[in-house]
C-alpha cells in the first residue's frame, strides 16, 4: 500500500462575493477531488489546537502526525533546518521577511504594503540579505538568505520571550502596535529601522522600481523559536517517506522527521509553480523505496494572503489537474490511500490564517469510504457529520493505526 498526502496550503475559505458567495473550492473545476470525495471518507478536522499560533507551522506539524502541543518549538527553526543552518540548544531564531513598507519618514507610521516585496526573486533577495548581514554583523547575530522573501535571523546563546507579528497578518494595515516587543524587541526594532536606510538605494531595489515592482524596503522579524526535536516518522508510523515542497518550513519539518526532502525545478510556492513536476517527483519517490509522500502546495495560501480571488481558484484547479490527476494516472494498478486537505483556511476576506476546521477527503483504492460526499467542499464536508477534533489524528487514520501523540 502506498500512502499520499496532497496538502493545499490555505485552500479552505469562506464564501466570496466575487464568486457569487461561493468558496474557491465550490467554484473550482476539480473533477478528481470530487470523484475521490464520492468514493471516499469526507469530513472536517481541526488542525490547530486552541490557543496556539494560527500558522502553517503548527498546522502542518499537526497534519503530519505531530501534536503541536508536544512538538512545536517555533516556526523559524524548522526553516533554519531546511536551510542547513547549524543550531545549538540555546540559539534563538526568527523568520526575516523582506517587506515593502510605505514611505513615511517615521518608521512607526508606515503601513505594510506587501509582506513579500512582490514575491521578490531569490537571486535578488540573497543580495539584499548579504548587504544587511554585513551591516548588522555582531558576534552573536547572523542573517542567512533563504528563498524569495523568506530568510532567517539567528541569535546565538539567547533567550526566548520576544513577541512579534507575522507581516501577512497586517497586510495593508499600519504597523504601529505590531512592532517587536519583549526580550529582544528593541534590538529587532532597531535592526528593522536600520534596514530601511540600507535598502533604500540598493541597486536591486532601484532596478525593481524601474520594472514597476515593489522594492524590499525593510526586513521584518517574526516566528521566534528554538531547535526542534521530532520523533522520526518511520519509527512513529512504520513507513519510509518523503516530502515535496517549495518552502523551507515544510522541508524543515520533513528533514527533522527523517523524511527525504526533494527539490523540484521550477517549484516557486506561488500559482506559477511546477505542479506537474511535484507530482512526478512524488511518483518517483513511491517507485524508489518510499511508501509515503507528503506533497505540499503553497499557492492557495499565497493567493489568500494577497487577496487574489481568481488565482486561488486557478491554484486549486491546477492541484486537481496537474498533481492529483497526474498521480492517479501514475498509480493506476497500485493499492494506495490518498488524503487531500488544507492545513488551515486562508480566507480571501481577511488575507490571513484562521483556525476554522478544514475539509478532508480520505480515499482508498481498495474500499469505499464511510462518509462520502457529492463534492469536495467545506459545506459538503460539514454535512457528513464526521469531525476529527485533532489534526494529528489524521496520520493514524491514513495508516489505519491506533492514535498516538
């Protein structure tokens, strides 16, 4: 038996006026998801425990079978693992976004124009992060370049206790009231202010402005954490597996869990990603020693954060056609179980994550599901009456095992 998770990050939503008060899942043409729902088990699952951060970190840990209340140590260290950054037990890490702020003279009076600087390219952002690292460099402080707008700050021999706000939570809002506070709040605020002066006239930004793109006008720190410790996935569930994603967070979770992380050429994390390449990479893993693969698509989440209604619908349709459809064709004749779900909703109306339960469909090629639905949507999943109270139970359901922490 082969086991597959198709994770559409932020895919769930609320009714959207521009879509005739339907959700993107209700609007999208997705024949493969709907067919699996008609022959599978459909329901709702709560992926993020009450009181925990409403993030892809807690949610994907949960879906992958790790109770966030036990295993969560922050978002940024998971990304640091993927980036190959060595961490000691007393190091503290922060995600560093390159963002676009409005141009008021007083930093505290600016607005979060774009949390991703128009999805700045990795080539451009690496140059900017190196410039900031050279300017910031202290004995116990280091910036590391990542992918696109996502980077990492490491404070050596430090303490936790800094409060930060994810920049996508305040899109198009004033940053006042959302600046770093607590243990290293003043240090991070000072670095953010300094970054604006360093980045203001950088050649990369001048070239972006000339092309009509948002410049990266500041760094923004959030996602405090310490070195993660996850039990090995194979020991926990008895199968060897791999993970396929364009973002360091998911790669980092996979690496910490002992899963094989595969990089796919052209995988960008947005709606223009190489969807088919991800499907092909997943099939390749399943043909070469892996019985489990976790295929993560960031695109619906990015569209939700950016308020891109039609792109979110398109992302779901591409996942259905180019990932699920392609994998079903490649799995023909095989016995397999496939779990399709989001990690959390990213409603277009609020442009950030919520903790609402999300719809799932669990399909097995060997048997009919117990609570099928005519379509894979939020409303149809609720109608089945099946509710899973903890996301970390989903792996046990996939593998038909007894629940464990």
